[in-house]
C-alpha cells in the first residue's frame, strides 16, 4: 500500500509534471543506477519556503553505494540551489 501511495502511476505523473520538482537520473555506462528528487516552493513537504530547497529523495542501487553516486546527486542538488540563489537546502 505504501509503494502504491507514494510511487503509483498517478503520483508519478503528478510529480513529473510539477514545475517545482526536479528529477535527475544517475547513469553509468547507460545503466540507471540512482535518482534524485528535489523540491522548491510549495512542492516542499514541510517548510515551503521560497528561499529554500528540499532534497526529497536520493536513491542509489546497492551495488553502487560507496562509489560516489550519492555524492554526485548531492552536488547536483547544491548546484541547483546555488543557481536559484537559495538560502538553504
């Protein structure tokens, strides 16, 4: 039930079409090994501060843990915040 409620087709479609959410896919040799979801403005789960950004998800396949894939996502999130001149993440 949790997976359907959080990742069902309707929820995915809404998330992907939301202009205040961004998704990034980490690839290695054309294989997707993880993804990042960040939220701005009203898409943030808690604070909803226009001067902040939320990292909602960083997922990495188990076999790639410890190989800087998570750091790559975190760096991308921080770069996105800097580009928007946000005060915090």
